[in-house]
């Protein structure tokens, strides 16, 4: 696993697409494939504002200082897509 990067998943309990990608990222993290943190947009307005997130799910690839490298909409991302992007 690349220790120099992390993923932020911006999610909400009412988001149907979030209910698909959240367990996938949790599984990948528990298997040591990615560094991952979930941000609930309904409870963490400062982080949502910092990254200017306008929709969920949004997945942001960051360095370990939290600087954005790139972002993707989370709907439709599979494990292979995520790994290629994460390690890219």
C-alpha cells in the first residue's frame, strides 16, 4: 500500500450511491490496500467547505498532509478503478 496517500469519502446517510461505495472502501482499508477516512457531509461542514464538496459521494485523493491530488464522483467506481487511481 502507498503510505503517501489517502482517500476521503464524502458521504451521507441518505445517499444511495454512498451505500455502495462505503463498504467497498471500508473493505479495501481493512485489507490494508488504502488509507481511508469517511466524512459525513451532514456533520462535518468545515471539511466539506475546505474541499469545496458539492455532491455525494465524492472521493478525494490526498497526500498525507490533506492536500488534494485529485477527485472523483464515487458512483460506479470499482476496486480496480480505485486501486489504479490510488497508486497512479
